């Protein structure tokens, strides 16, 4: 399969020996294109992958990618682009794949997307570009697999050894700082480097990547994929500094004295939320943020580490988002005999990607929907041993249009658990607001920004990603990074 793990020689062999390619390059009528069925992404066998960190999705072969690309009818008004937060020229990169010009496809992606191999794996294309595809809107059929094709082109380039570096303008002699190295910060840095700025990314942790490294497990997003894209930013001139806490290591005023003229706050939403129910302080109960960070970033699953993680045999994960799926599937890989999702709404309302839910089910995760914890019960040593659940039913829609869960009286029951991971959302990182009293925040403690420019109440400070949104997707954070870069560039140009 054409994944990042595929041997480079095999890629080049497939590129040279493809007798079917010339036929596919010929002009096709739309009827021929629409008769082709959407490709299915092959995946590793469920029971094998559930006990290892092998990447679950295996990528497309060259032939599968070219055939899928030929489904695109090249709409005169490509609505798919309207659904992309970073504005990828989707028809252009797909037509490059159809013609067999895979490296050109990757270059097209990188015109507007700093992290194409990442986005091809973790972005919810089904809710964005693919939901705006002609097939979906006009024919009520499966859309072109834009996400699969994005991953294919990016992986092909990485495996080819011929990785293009976006062109950067000559230095304009001006310095800007990025606080946080997650997707928003990386996207911002890429665009500012292209404009000729000296960009410094300041990361509080010991590795670059933010949530891409500490939050998303390697079975979904291998670290080496992220590292290649970060290395490309280095080649563009972006400078990285780890173990740097703005407000502690140095203040914004300190950085201004060092010549920094603009700041982009992309420090994320790393403050976990809990339910404030009885027993929540028992040993064995932790947030998904802590659980995943220890495993993904600190190697806590390995013996002898300084920050070991609790490896439960009966693990309960509370929540229904992608982070909850990552947590429960990580529990299986740590040796859990039973891993259970507890979610207060139905399966249909679950916010996690359909693909992630499907993969979890295939791997043997149990789903207890329309249930909510009301108490954790501990043993004589103060460790959690059971969770008291209450059944729910769906009532009227809430402000977001989702039906609100309503308690079913007298429906409580117990389940066994020796580890509980709470994954019900996160709040913004408070460090930056605490260090800048004049920085306005909202009632949700997110940074208050101009929605059009992402400029904060302090003119030279812009912000985006989860510190503004309070918890969102990788691609939306990247869209914020691009918007903030354009706004800061205009601000600094006018400031001259």
C-alpha cells in the first residue's frame, strides 16, 4: 500500500511501470467518471492493530489514487474549495494525480497547506470539502475521496525523497513570534516565512508539534509524518525553541525588547474539564489530556519511565469526541482487557468522526450510549473500582441543534473500572492571559479577538486555534493561522 511506511523503491517502481496510466490520462466523459465507485481505504486487521501502534489506515496504491482522482469532474465552480478552511486548490491537485504528476500534486497542496500529510489523516473532510463535493450535493452519492488523495500525494512526496520546499520571499528584516507549535502556529509560521519574516516558534514542551504530538496517537498520525512537515518549515527558515514558556521564560515585553514586532498566540486549550461528581479525586481517574500526553509524548507506556501511566484492565472513557476515541483505543494498546466508551447521547449524536467510531468498534471497544456517570466508587486503598451510571434519554434540541440528554429517574447501575479517563472537553491555556492583564478574554476564558482579523485587544498580538475556539479541529486551527498571518502582515505593513 502507498503509505508513508512503503519502501521508496516500490513507489518509484509503480510510477515507472503503470500501463494503465496513459489510458486514464485521456479525456473522459463525465458519465464515465461518475460511473466509478469511490475507493475504500484499506486498513490493518483490527485485532492485530488493537495491540500495536501500527498505523490503522494504510493509504492508497498509485493505481487506486489515479482511479479515484479520475472521478473528479472538474466543476467550473468547485464548491469543494469553499469547504476547505485553508483554501487548497482541490481540483488542481486532484487533476495532477490523475495525470500521474504526483509531486506536482504535493506542491499544489503546499501552496496553501503547511501540513498536507497531517490533514490527509486527521481532518474531518466528510464535514468540510467532501460535504461540498458535486457528487454529494447534486447526486446524493459518495464524494470524491479528497482526504485520501491528499494523504496519497503528501506521502508519495515524502517517500520519493524529493520533497519540495515552498518559495519564500527575501528577508524583510522583521521578526515575529509564535507562541505554541500546534497546527495553528505551524500554519501561521509557514505563511509568514513565505512573506519574508523571521519567524520564531516558542514551544513550552520539549518537542515541536503541539496537539499533533501529545494529543493524537501514532496509530492515527505517526510522529515521523509530523516531523517531515516540521523539517520543511525549518528549511523555509522558521526557527524553533522548546522548553520556552512565554510569561515565565520571558515576557512579551522582553521579546519586544529583542526586536519582535508581532505575536501570534496559538497555545491551545490544554486545561482539562471534569464533571465535579463524587469520587472524582480517586486514584485511577485522569483527564484524556494527561493520559494521551503521558503516552504519546513522554513514553509512559514503557517500563522504567519517570512519568508512568496507569494501565487498567477495565478502562472506562467518558465522552464521545475524537479525543475519547483516541483514549479508549490507546487503552486497548496498553493492554486493557475491556475498554468502554460512556456517552450521554446516542451514537448518532456522537461528535467523533464516523471513521474513528467504526475503527473503535472493529477493535472491540464497548459503547454504552445514553449513559452518564454520577459517581465514582473506590476501594479501601482509594483507587477507583466502579462507576455509577445513570441512563439518559434524548429530549428537545439544545442551542446547537443537538437533542439534549434527559435523566431517566431510577435508572442507576454500576460497572467495574480500575481506570477512568475523562474526555468531556478542554478549556483554554490560561498562561498567556495571566501574564497579560490587558489582554481581553471572553466569559469562556478564550481570547477575545476580532473575528475578521484575529487581532486581540493588544494591537501587536493576534491569536487563533483552540485558545480562541476553545477546542476544535486541526484544520480549523490551521485556517486561523493563515488568516492571522494575512492580518498581521497587513498590520505590520501599515505600521511602517
